[in-house]
C-alpha cells in the first residue's frame, strides 16, 4: 500500500465560533423569497424542452441522434432539478404542491420522490461528515481494506473513470426500500417507490410494444444515461475535489462544511440553462430554502462576504481527471490517500 496524502483545506480556516446563521445574515432577504411565476414558468419551459428533445429523437437522422440524446437527457436533468426544489420545499409554500410537482417531475426518470427527498435532506444536515454523510462519502483505509473484492472493485471504478454510473447505483440501492424508514416517512417512501415502479411498469412496456426494443433504447435508455451522466458528474464535483475534506463527527463544523465543503462549478451556458443553475451550489448548502432562480444573487453575496473561503472551478476533462485520479480513501489522520 502506498500512502501519499494530498493537501486538504482544514475546517479551521473559518473562525470556529462562526455559526451558519452568521453567514445567512450576510445574504439579502430577497434570495429567500419564492416567486410562483418563475417556478411555474420553469416547469413550462422544462416540459417544452423535454418534448422538443423527444421530437428531435423521433425525427432526427441517425447522425444527429447523439445530439438529440444529449439535449433530451440534459433537459430531463432539469426536470430533476425542479423536483429537487420541490423536495427542499423551495418550489411552493404549499407542501401538497411540492409533493405533486416533485412526483411528476421525477416520473420520467422513475425516481422515488420521498425516498430521495428524505435521504437528501440528511446529506444537507451532515455535509462532508466522515462516515455519516450519504453522498459520495469516502471509505477510511480500514473500511476499504475490510470490504470484499467485489465492493473494492466497484468502489474503485465508480469513483474512477466510470464515475458517470455512480448515480445509477445510488438510485437502485437507496430510494426504493421503505423498510429503512419508520412511521410517516415509511408510508411516504413506500408511496413514492410504488408510484415510480407502477410508472415504470406501465410506460416501459408500452414504449416497447409501440416502438420495439430499438425504440426502448432510443427513447428511454440513452436519454436516461445522459441524465445519469450529469447527475453523477454534478454530485461528484460538488463534494469530492481533493482539497475538500471530509471531517470526523467530533470535529465537524457546520458553517465550515456548508461554506467550504462544496464547489461552485461553471458549466457550458446551455447546460446551466437547461439544468436551472443547480451547480451554483454553495448558496444551496448555506440554505436549501433558496429557490433555484435566486441562487446566482445569493452566490454574489457570498462571494462579496466570504469569497476567500469558497472554491470555484470550470468544468473540463482535466477537472474530472483530477477528481477521478484521487483514490477517495482517507487514512487514519483523515487525509486523502492517493493510492492503495
């Protein structure tokens, strides 16, 4: 085993007495205000883009199909982002509306809304808390060495060059099992899981019956894979740069984790537009109550007051290589291990 720790940013870069509410107080109150017009226009714009995407798949000659799949899958990622706002209750003040829209936006992806919502809230409460956070949380050296060869293989490659498959595994293993929950949450998760399963059982056989196996891959599998490419890419970039540390629970600091534990990544403008600025991610971790259309104003305020503590990068192959070449394992001193 070769251990070569990389430098990471310490949670002590911020004053330990700083509280999350101290950061929140530096943001303009307007960024927390919901605008139902903007929210519903986003739903309309997304439905139009997804519909145009499927029309382009239906009518494009074979040599333009890759562009149609990329456009449609990226638009479907925008559907998820609207559902994401619903899950955080930042779409509407009415939670029945949030739940209704969230389930509909997630339906084309067969994503269980409540199962995702509850576990995603847990991620926000424990961002980058080692062995507690549930989003791309790394193994320690001892944990990794104790795993089976199969788990080691999957872990290594899904955090390596096959990172773009990561969200598929998360979708399969995390959000359909309502037995992991109790009480009201269990009922909610079961409803969402069955809603997604019934949708899958109706939509996919109908698609195959009307368009054949070729149509199944053409209209669903390939756009769905593009969606998971973006889903996996966005989430691994958000929290797993080598300089971003995961901190043990006994020294974890909420304000530091939410401000310095995520990345503002600049993607091509057409991706940002179709995906509703989900990668303006630092303000989203400061407060999940900020609707997507206010994230850029909130980010400007964060840069003004806290810019020295934030991380900003541009999306590129070099960035993905930097992330996926890192081993994503922590040694006994809670430092990244480069190789194992």
